[in-house]
C-alpha cells in the first residue's frame, strides 16, 4: 500500500482512498499515520431514533483546517456540511427600521419598529396571540413589497388570523405575488441538520426580507439542548449575514418562568417581547411588554392588547383587574 501511495505521488496523481474504520484506530491498517496527507473521518450515529452523519478532518498536511466535528447531509444537490464554529461575528449593522404591523407596538419601540436585520424573540403561553402577532408582522412585510417566509402551515394562519388583520388579508393574494411563502414540516420528520439545511435552501431560493419561525420550540425535541442552541445560532447568523429580519416564536408552558425558560436563547436575540395572560374577576386579559430591545429606546410598560374583528389593538398600560 505504501508503494502504491509513493507511485501515485511520483505521477502527480491525487488519490482518494476509502477505508473501513477499526475498533481502536481510524483505519484497520493505520495508513493515515504515515502516507496520507489528508484524513477525513466520517461517522453515522443514531440518537433518539434520529440518524445524523458527522464529519471531522483529522489531519491535513501543510494547511490550516478546522478540527471540530461537523454534521453533514447527503441530499438531492449533493453533500452539505453545516459548520457552526466557522461563523464570524462580522455582520453588517443597519439603522433602518421596519414596522411590526401593529402601530401601537411600533410606538412602544421608539415609534419606528424593529431594526432591519435584527433577530426577535416572541414568547408566550398557549393562546396568548403569538401567531396573530406574527401574522401582522408578515402582512406588514408583504405590504412593503419585501418577501416574507414562514415555517407555519399555509392553512393555519389563514384560518387563525384572517379576521384579526384589519385589511382582511388574504394569504393567497400575497403568495401569488411572490411576497409570501410558507414551508411546513413536522419536527420529527428528520434531524435538526436536515431542518436547518431545508431552511437555508428555502431562504436562498425565495430571498425574503423577513423570516418567521413559528414556533422554534417545536424543534427542541429533535435534539439535545446544545444541538438546539447550535442550530438556532447557525440560523440566526445566516439570516443576519443576509440582512434578513427574523422573528422566532417560543411556546412556554404555563407555570414556568418565561424569562428563565428562554435564557439560553435570549442572548442570540436583539429584541424580546413577552406575551402573558392575567386572570382575575372571571376574565382573562392578554398583555405584552418589551423585555429588551438592543440599541433603541423602548417602553417599560405592560400593555393590554385585544384581538377582535378589527385586528389587534394595544391599549393603555395594564393596571390589574377592575375592582367590583
């Protein structure tokens, strides 16, 4: 085998040799220690009934290379490697502001909305209005003429929010004008890497200005906590690099501290809005407040908001249930 390698090098031939991995060494014959210039280790693991392929460059003579382990996919368009450690923090910063689609929410954000290219986290328990707030954000993007991509099923926002947007927005109208695109997939369909690669492919094909992932917590069951954080980090960095504004909704179980439940994800987000229910005197009131908004002046008030046939209306500061 060594003579074969020497002969190929003398002829100037680049050779790719595949070898089966042994139990205690990279290959059964240990060739990589002596004659190989580059050694790439491939691994296929199954965790929680989900299979994931991993790739690691063990050595590469005469060149700098990453030594970490990266997940990779084999798809219709070839092999996709999804490194996380190669992402840099050199994103462009935009001072342009974009509207949320809810005027009084814009007023809580300095009167101008979010920064373009920022990442936004919308957290709340079931029924607090996360999807409807997201739908207004999507409609505002479509009205500006900038494309919006969402991970929700196409029929669900149509049924849920058609009567809660003032203009009576018809999603098919925006879809036909290529200003809105939906992509839906069950979290258990495949692993996090395939979900991420699919989102990259959809975003590259549609070139949206706004991306909404509703909810991001549905993907948390498809991997470990560290894998989920890595997946969100790669997605946020990818969107920031393209100056795409991203909105992530997060479903929090009742009785859990909202701030504590999203502490690991919040550091990746530029803005964080919390939706909550307050119950008292036989009624339930929805409220929202801005927990953080980097680089902008924002309200510190807890504001009640109403969902009706006329849309979403953010009313004055919530001071508790009315006294009898």
